């Protein structure tokens, strides 16, 4: 294999690795964002701690 072909093969490999890492980084960021949104949603769905602790029987 000559030097030019080897250089092209190495450049192609490096480009593929960089692309894979960029895609993985984006996927991880998206997963983290979805996780944060899920935590926020769960925190909002928790009822007030004193709600339902007392019943007014005088009516």
C-alpha cells in the first residue's frame, strides 16, 4: 500500500471515529435531558405532604 492510500485510509478512519463520538455525545446529552425532564415531572407530581392528613368531620 502506498503512502497516499495509507493516508486516505487513516483520514477516513479518523473521520468515522470523530463522527461516532459526536453522535454518541449527542445521544448522551439527549438522554441526560430526558432524565432531567423525568425527574422534574416526578417532583411536580408529588402531592403536598400535608394534603389528606386531616379530615373535617364537622359538617
